[in-house]
C-alpha cells in the first residue's frame, strides 16, 4: 500500500473529533515538505504538539491513533505524537519540485 493509500484509508476511518484543534491546519500537522529547514520543521512540530496538548478531542484522537496498526498511522503530528516514515518502515516521501 502506498503512503497516499495509507493516508486516505486512515483519514477515511478517522472519527469526527468535534473541536479538534488540528482542523484546517494540516500544514502544521502533516509530515512537511521534502527539504524543509530543520529549524522550521522543529518550530512547526512544537506548535502542532502545543495545539494537541490543549485539544478537547485529544483523548478520543489518541484512542483512535493507538488502535491503528503502526503501518496505518498517518505521518506527522497526530494525537500529540510525532509519526515518521521511519516508524512505519517506509522511506520518506519525496515531493517533486515544481
């Protein structure tokens, strides 16, 4: 299963999570672009983790996340945790430059 197929399957199975602070902020929570500056990446992840820690949906999100097989967990910040492609045993996705 490709990374995109895994993401779509995980998103399709995601619970509603009313009040989730990640809504409409995918740029903070997703894995980030290839070649992203380390300092920018670290700041983005800190901001996303901070939002997660204050999220009213964190407990439900964490239950959903923890129930997923590691290979199906979305890459990025989810449920107050940072998931990487290395966690999933997959090489990082490379985004082609436009």
